[in-house]
C-alpha cells in the first residue's frame, strides 16, 4: 500500500450515504440504466434497484428517474437532486481528505511493509 485514503460515510436520519451508493449514482449517470450501472459495479439489478430506492426514499426529491422498458427499452438518469448529491458528497470527501492529509501520512508511516 503506497497511500492511505479516507472513505466517507454520512449517517442521516433514516439512512446513510456512502461510497457505494455514490459510485452507483455515478455509474447510472454514465450508463443511462440501473441494470447497466449494477453490472458495471458487479452487483445485481435487484441490489442496485434497492440502493436507488433507499436514496429516493431518504431524500426529499428522488435522485434517479427511471423509465420502464418497452419497445425501445427503459432507462434511468440522475435528477438534479442526484447530481447535487454526487457533487456535494465528492466535495465533502475532498475536504475531509485535505483536512486529514497530515494524519493520514503519519498513519501510513506506521503501517508494516508487506
């Protein structure tokens, strides 16, 4: 391990937002589909949909808008609330990493080499 990094989890009343959910939102934004995003992250459609549903239920506005399949297939996109969630989470992550940089270096110096 050549570097140390923080992993941010935000516990909110009613649920939590962490790196896995944010990665899923980013993948939905790239892939345009919940199932394709799940596949890209190695998770089942059921699990990806459960995580999306948790976030859509947790926040005042849905973070993902999905349309059902049909002749042209379905799809999903991030809503403005979803885009804001990803942007704000990544900003908090960067701020926390900057704030803890010295302590992370000190901790890393104490790690046994493998």
